[in-house]
C-alpha cells in the first residue's frame, strides 16, 4: 500500500503536487481549529459539571462545524479556481453552525468557566468557516464581515463576566487568528490560481504552435499542388478534345505529360513532408530556447559554434572552439532541425518540464543531437508522443524516416534522474567533423561548451 501511495504521488505533475499541497494546507487550517474546539467542548463541560445537554451537544456541534466548514472549503477552493460554484445553502448552513458554535463557546464561558480559554474557543469556532468563506467573497466583503463580527463580540464577551483587559485580549486574539488564517488561505489560493493560468497559457501557446505549423504545411501543399493540379486538369481536357478529333498521337503526348506532372507532384509532396523548407538548425535552436523560455522552462544550449545572446559583459562570453552549426551539410542540418522542432513542441505539450538541455556535438565522425528534459515524471512507458500533426510520418516515426535516409538513428526513452532523453545521430561525410575555416586538422574542436541564458 505504501508503495502505491509513493507511486501515485511521484506520478503527479509538478502543478498537481502544488495544487494538492495548497488544498491540504487549507484543510489543515480547518481541521486544526476543529481539533482545538473539540478538545475544549469535550473536556470543559464535563470537568466543570455543566448541564448534560451542554456536555453532549457542545462536542457534536464542534464536529458539525468542522464537517460543514470542510465541505465549504472544498467547494470554495474549486470556485476560486473557476471550477464550479458554491451552493448558497451550504454557505448558509455552515454560517449557522459556526454561529451556534460561537454562541456555545460564549455560554460555556459564562456558565462553566473557561479559565482563559475563551480566545482559543472563539477563534476555533470561527476560523473553519471564515477561512473557507473568504475564498468566495471579495476582500472588502471579508474585511466588513470580520469587522462586524469583532464589533458583535465586543458587546457579547464582556457579558460573560470578563474584565475589560480580558475582553480586549480576547478580541485581539480572535482578530489576529481569523485575519491571519484567512489571509494565508487567500494568498495560497491566489498563487495556485496564477500557476494554473500560466499552465493554461502554456497549453494555448503549444496549440498555437501546432496550428501555425498546420497552416505552414497547408500553404506548402497549396504552393506545390495548386499549379500542378490546374495543369493536369487542363492537359487532361486537351487530351480528351484531341482524341475526339482523331489525333491519337497528340492525345498520347498530352497524357504522357500529365503522367510526368503527376510524378513530379508526388516528389514535391514528399519533399514538403520531409520538411525541406524552413528547417534551419540554427534558427530552430534559437527558436527552441525562446519558446521554452517563454513557457517558463529553463533551456540550456550546448552547441559548438552556436552563439546565443549572452547576458553578461561582452568580455565574459565563453569562447567557442568547435565546428559551427553552419559547417554541417545542409541535409544533416535539416534533419536535426526537425528533431529540435518536434522535441521542443513535445516538451511544451506533453511534459511538466522545468529544465531542458539541448546538446549538439560532432565527435566520433557523426553529428549527435540530444534533447533532455525533466518533465516526464511518472511515465512508465518510453517514447515521446507525436507533437506536430503536420504530415503523415511525423513524431518519432517521421524523425526516424528522415534520419534513416541519411544513415542516422534515433533513440528515445527514460534517462536517469526521472528525465526523458531523445538522441539523434547522423554520420558525417568522410567520417569526421566538418571543416572549419581557421582551424587546423586535428585541433580541438569537438568539446561542447554550455551556455545558460
């Protein structure tokens, strides 16, 4: 059983853990007050020989106050996050029970004596309801309600036989308790609401990226097929007209031309699917860091020759002694650019990443690109979901197709430390690192430098 609980906790996303922790904190405030009220109302009437009805009813009223306030707190937190509404009957019922519990505490103080425990009893009776209620009303309303309650207690507490000093101390304790705990609950839920809004904004950004990619692919298909389909339709119609006139030779020529254009269209569509347009490795590396950074994910680029903006003084920029990205062959750049693009989109759409590292090296006669992130906690199956529905064969299968055409490989799966790692390798022409102007053969050049923005 304990193993199942640990697995369930570790399987939650970071935001889900914060949500559970915040809700648990609010419930803890309610239950702590309930426990204090229960102890007072269960022990004091019996010890001081109170009326049997008071000895039995006071603990039951404390339990009812805790149950009603717990239900109200759950619905209030959902309403604060925009996930539902709080029934008015629940609010009214919880308010009545809290008022009865407060009145019972005052009666016990007047008849059975509380020996200085009245501030605790009143705070414990009011905190459960007011902590939950402050989440469903405006701040000004909360202040007015607290002020009205304190004014009413200022009249009732002296009637229990308390001196002026004791009454003022009681009012001060109650004011601090209900105000501080209500403020704690409201700030905690505000932080949680902001985090959920950021999550929603991140999801919207990912959906917009996918929609933009769909539009790009649609434009490419239109550019490729629009003219060719029009020519095919025209030449087919011409072939029909020529055939009706009995000129079979010209009709065959036109149909042969139609066949040639159709095959050319097939080739161009395959080129579009393989992403021959707009797949520049340097652009994708810069774009990946920018998009991930906008989503709140700290991105580290490790790429010899890739010089992203440096936040420190110009003299502190780390040197680069490896082959630049532009020195890689165009077809390898294009294939690796698609790996960066799809892996980045997958991090945005399917993970709860906080850190993402992208590394490019040209050691051992191959260009190796690694994308690693910590946003897959709790996943039990390897593999990264497809993120760009731009064409058949996208996702891991599409990446493997592009890399296989160059003799490359793709590996994807969990990595140590609850991380996910995707590694693409493409052999370099001649089995060595690309030539770099100004660098002698055999000079150090494959060491990767880490640049964190």
